[in-house]
C-alpha cells in the first residue's frame, strides 16, 4: 500500500533504534577515555554475539572486548573511582568496575593480548565468559543487527542516554557482579588449547562458521578429537621428516602447492618446531613442490564416512572423529582425493579437509546429528554414487566407514559396494562382540578398542597400525 | 450414589423384567447405563439387570458383553460359542487362566500375535515362538513395514526366551534395520510420534541385547522428539533413565554429556533441576578422567575430562570443588608449566569460602509417568491384527482395562455395535457407533474410527469427525485432516468443528502444521481458536505461535490470534509480547502494543 514503509526501511529503522538503545548504555562504560571507533568495534562484536544467541548490553561487550583484545593501549584504562560514582546504579557500577580490574589482571589476558585476536574468536570467548549469566537474565532486546556505520556513533553518549534510558542494562550488570566468581573462573579456564583451536581456524579467509567455532570451544569433545589426532599425527609424519633422507631438485617440479607428498615438502617447512609443524600439517598450511599429477593419483579417491548418529555418543565419537582426521591427513599425503562425509539417516555434505581444512575442521569437530540413523538408505545411496564415480569418471575408490558395533547394513548393499570399491570398516568401541553378517564381505575390518588407543608407546603403535592398514587399501 | 430418579427407574426396570416385559426393562436399564460415573456397586446392579433383559430377549451375545463388563468370565463364555465368537471366547478363557486354549482358538481365527501373547502368558515359550514365526510370515504384513519390524522384534524376544541366540540375533538385526528405516520415513512425513514409537522399540531392543549403541539411539532420538513437542517432564524422565543406564554400563563420557545436556535443557525450559544435573555432570566427567587414567587411556582425554568437570562446577558455583579438580588435574603427567598453573588455581579456588549452596532438587518420583514406556511392540501389533474391527477392539478394551467410566462407555459402544438392528452398511448405524466411540477417550479407539471413516455415506464420515473431536491424541489430526478435504461438505464442516475441540499441548505441532499447510481461512481460524485454548492452558509454545501469526498475518487471522493473546496474562506472556513488540515498528508495533496493554493488566490482589 502507498505510504507504508517497505520491509527494508522497517529493518533499517529497527537497526538504528537498537543502535541508539545500545550506545546509550555506554554511559555506564568504565573505560576512559572513550572513542567512537571503540563503539563501532564493540557493535561488530555485539553482532557476532547476537548471531550466537547472546544479546548482551553493549557496555559489557565494549569494556570486556577492549580488555580481551588489548585495544586499550597504554593511554587508556579502567576507571578507579568506584566509590565516587554519582550516577544512578552507582553501587552496581562500582562492583562492575572492580570486576573489570580483576579481569584486566588475569593471567590469560596477557596471553590473549600477545597476538591479534580476530573478532570471531573474541566473540566466542565473550560468549563463553558471559553465557551462564546471560541464561539467567531476561533479555529485553530486539532482533535487529547493529549497523556498522551510522552518524549515531558520533553522538554524545549522555544525550543518547537521556533519549533512551539505559537503565535496563543495570539488570544485567547486577547479575554479572553477582556471578563475578563464575566469570573469573571461566576466564581462568581459557586454556592455551582453546586458543590454539581458535587460532587454527580463525585465520584470514578461513570463513569458519561462527556457531561451529562456539561449539568447538564449548564442547569437551572437540578438543579431545584434535588432541587425539594430534597424538597420532606426529608419528604419521615424523618418519618422512628426516632431512638427510631427502634430496630436492627444482628440476621436475612445476609449482608450489598446499598439498602433496611429504617427499615434496619445501625445505623451509622442515625447520619448524614440532608443535608448529604439526599444526600446519593439520590445517594444510605446509607447502609442497608440485609436479605433474600422475593419472593414477588423479583417479584415486579415498572416501571416508564417519557415523554421526546418536549411537556414537560418548568415547566412540571422539575416537571415530580423531581417527577420521588422522586418516584423512594420511591419505592426503599419499595423493588422490579425500572426501569425508558424516552420515546418520542421510549422507551429509562433503568436508574438504584437504583444500578447506580451516573451514571444515570445526564442522568435523562439532557436528551433531539431528536425525536418527538409516544405514540401508545411506549405503544404498552411496552404492549409486560410487557406481557412477567408477563407471562414468573412471575413479578408483576406497571406501572406509568408521562406525559402531551395531551398524546393520543390508548384505546385498555391502556386496554391491564391495564389487565397486575397496571396502574397509572400522568399528569403534563395540559394546558387545561384533555380530554383523556383512563382515566377511569387507576387504578390511578393524575393531578399535579402548586398549588399542592407550597412551603407552606400544599401544599407540596399534592405533597407527589401524590407520596404516586402512590407508593401504 | 444413584439419585431418586435412578432408583425409581431401576425399580420400574425390575418390575418390567419380572412381568416379562423384557424390551421395556432393557430400555430402562439402557437409560441407567448412561450414568457411567455412578459408583461401581450400583452400576453393576444395572448391568446385571441389563444382562438379564438381554437373555430374556434371546440376545445372548449382548448378554455376554454385559457379563464381560461384570467380570463374570465363566458365565460370559457360555454365550460366545468358540466357532462364532472366537475372540470373545478366547478373552474369557484367558481371564480364566486357560491360556493354551485361548491361544488355540485365537490362532485358528487369524490372530497369531494374540495367540503368541497368550502362550507367553501361560509360560509356553516354545509354542509361542512358533506363533511368532507365523506372524512374521503373515501375508497381511505386506506393505506394513512398521508392523513387520514389530513382528521380527517379538520373534527375536521369543527366540531369546528359548535360548536360540543365533536366531534371536538374526531377528533382532532384521528388526533393527526395519525400525531405523521406518522411523526415518515417519520423520520425513512429519509423523513424529510414530517415529518416537520406533525409537521406543529400538531402546528396548538395545536393552534386551545389551547393546549400548542401540539404547543411546533410542533414548536420544526419543528425547529429541519429546523436546520438540515440549513434553518437559517426559524429556527429563528419559534423560534421567538414560543417565542411570549409561552409568550402569560404565559409559562415563556418554553419561557426563547426557547429564550436561539435561542441565542445559532444564535451564532452557525453566525447570529447577539444572543444578542437580550440573553436579552429576561434574562427578561423571571427573569419573571419566580417573577411569581413563586407570585404563592407561590418552592423557589429553583425561585432562580434557577434568576441564569439562571444572566447567560444570563453575556453572554450579562450587568453587572449592573446582579447586579440588584443579588439584587432580595438576597430578597428571602434563608439561610442568601447565601443572604449575593448575596447582596455583587449585590453591586459589580451594581457599575460596564456600557459597551457600542453592538447593539442587533432582527429578522427583511423583513427576515420573508410568506411561513413559509403553509396550508399543505389543499394542501396535494387536492393533494391526484387529484391523479396526469395532467389536473386537471394544471387547478387548472392556476386558483388559480396569472397570471405570471409560470401560463403561466402551461397553455401551460395544452393545450398540452388536445390536441386531445394527448394520455396518447402514449410515445411521455407523454414525451412531462413531459418536459412541468418540465418547471413549482412548488411543485404541482411533483405529475403529479410522475404519468407519471408509464408509461410503457422508453421514457416517461426518459422525466420525464428531467422534474423533473428543479423542485428544496427535493421531486424531490425521483423521481430521482427511475430513477437511472430504468431498462431502457436511464432513468437512464437522472436521472444521472438530479442530477447536482438539486443544491439548501435544496437539500444538499438528495444529501448527495444519495452519501452515492450509490456504482455507476457515481452517486457519479454527486452528487458531484451538491454539488459543492451548495457550490458555499454559503453553508458552502456543503463545509464540500466536505472536508469530499476529505479527506476520493480516485480516481475520491476525484478529483471532490477537484476541487469543489478549485473554492471556502472567509475567512470562507479558515478557514474550513485550519482546515481540520491541522488535517491531509501524503498524505491527501498534498491534502488539494493544495486545501488550491487554495482557499486562493488573489482576485482582489476593493479599
């Protein structure tokens, strides 16, 4: 109807209204002096938090974000005049100020400030710090995203506060200071491990999904998967790293690439410390000399399937994904394509741990199934797809599926698959002895038990043996 | 207690019966039997009189049904010749402990599943296994994948009972494959509760075979479906039970994640049990860490498990316990720098004064429902076998259920269906039966109603709509959906009338789906009326639906959603409406503002 604002205008109005409402809360900020640029940065963090479902008052995002990101610099700091605050809500603000000082003095702040922290990492850390408090607070927020640029950022904060009463934010601050110990405890819990994970995935052009990053840091299992696969990776790589055994020549190599055989590693890559080398290997940051791809390598396809159903809940999930990650890296090094997919009642989209590790690794680590399982359908669909790959594209396929001990696939389907591809089943921590009628049809069967994954050297060899055998198909 | 009119009516009936006026007596007893809430002893007297009247009229079958209602099975059996009324005869025999005989008759009249169950009740496991094998081979199972899965499951259990482990394993495997596929199909079609039934069987299958993976699949998918249907107490009961099972099976990591999920869920839906489950999560993560260490498992897994325990403990606010956990973490053979850090944190947290612990109630016994675990692998197979035959379903209902007003209503329907004037082909008869069935508020009654809906006469189908409007199950909406698009206007009209009657919390999801799928404004308005009633019964999910409609729709649809909201109140509703209002501008904001003013009204003060 004429005269009615269209939906885009309405959205803009809502966004501006919300921005003013949020900026008004900066009158409670304890960081001095304040700059409009800080407000813009804080709004960007606020938007990221809102995408994760956390609509905190901007003042908290602003003050804590600046502390965590090291954005204060030498000339600025947290106020120290708690008792002299003469504003409404002074007792709460005094306690809030004291909390900010304790945050600023925490050991982990120095670690966080040591290297630039990307916005998405910062948002994830803020979400972890304040998630519990947010759950216990009735957020009166709207649904708008704050605009990244607006003349509103230049407006006087006090004037904004007079127009948009920021008193609602005091409720959150009250909750925050009541849960001060919990917030500080969360800060103490931020480990080098979590930062390492975030660092792996939050790189330039990484485009990791924010929600996946949050789940990554929040779920115990994600770190376990990385740690478990990192435990295996050095052994997978170390036998190839002895410089004396390698001879490099520029002749015969056409390019420098991010994937390749370990014998084609650039010499400079071998100079890294073990930790750095392994992380670079995990996130596909190593550089290799590239040469003409052989026909065999280009036809080879390693198809990895990882069971993501509820049946895998617990230790099975950790070991399955850790093995999958290690196996994917190993197969990548051998050459050929590596496709990894989760399955439950469907085959989920491919993860490219070779070419897009930074983007897809968080998904591998934090993926959670939202349906039941239907192995007949999954493996039936797979048989059709692999048939096409073999017939129409001339691919040489090795299919490895990592699952649990009650994975019932119809026998005819397994027979069809076994005729098309090398078929390897890895069964993780079965709760009872395997009793599956299709086992004899598989070319290779591995059963992973807890003892085979133990940390002593001889037990670790067993885990590596599993991967070696799976990769040799 | 009967009132004076009822006492007088009974006296008249008895006089009529003594005077040989059985038809008149029957009419008077029929009036009395309508008062189904009457206390047992008196009702039984009327039922006894009705039985006598039926006998006097030579209507022995109906007399037999009355005797079934009176639990006089030996007498009743005399009026059900095995050759003519085998099911009724067998029901009586079963109640008299004659399980073998009952099974033989049931098997001979095309009820092998019921026969198998009778044999099991009589302890004849080997013979029961033969009957289950007959069920599995029954041609009526063609194109019935769900029932086929159930048949294989029951066979598998029977094979276990006779210690045929190889056969049982094969049958369980077949059942498992079918159940997963059928559950997936049900979910794809939006039939969540039928998928839930599949997961219930998978759960039982897992427990019967000791396979944790299947128990996990059953519980977690069941929880997912219950949570989507906002069945909070069932969700927590399932979480609680799965947690106990995981602990029993020493699946520490799985148990810890379940406890943490239960805590998060409890907090999210506003229940009081989050602290209890956080405490359990902390204990179980710590246990996982210790067990992993004792078993020589990967070191980082132990460390991460302790971190997860500390995380849970932080959410709980138990900082001294945090300190103790950091101390254990510091004892692990980790790099020295980390160990030093953990020791420092341990000292700091252990020195913190303990907070006054808030209560951490666990999920109480009185909120547990006995109906949380139904033996659907039996019930649904019986339903398949009886095929919606009204007399068969009702007779079994009367015999198997405790005597109460519901069974009396079922008995009345049964007597209608077995009257000599009743004809399944007659529209009037079918309509009368449909209405009588609708008065029996029970899931089992849906299958006879679904069968009656196949009647060619619109009058009968319209009556089915009237009947189903009284049965508050999600499955009732399947019938109503069919009725809404029935070619006969009278049927569609009754289906439309049925919608506002079917207002219950479980019904919100199918109601919302009908709203979204229908372009007919009358249907949408009727659905909103029902959702308004669900909201009034306390469902915040229903409030959210109405809010969504008030924001997105226009005209009469928006009007009725707004009206439904305006009749609500309470802090939570006010909060939701305010939040929605704050997110809007322009006309939508004005609409929500009006609603907010209506819901945020001062109520009468009690104090």
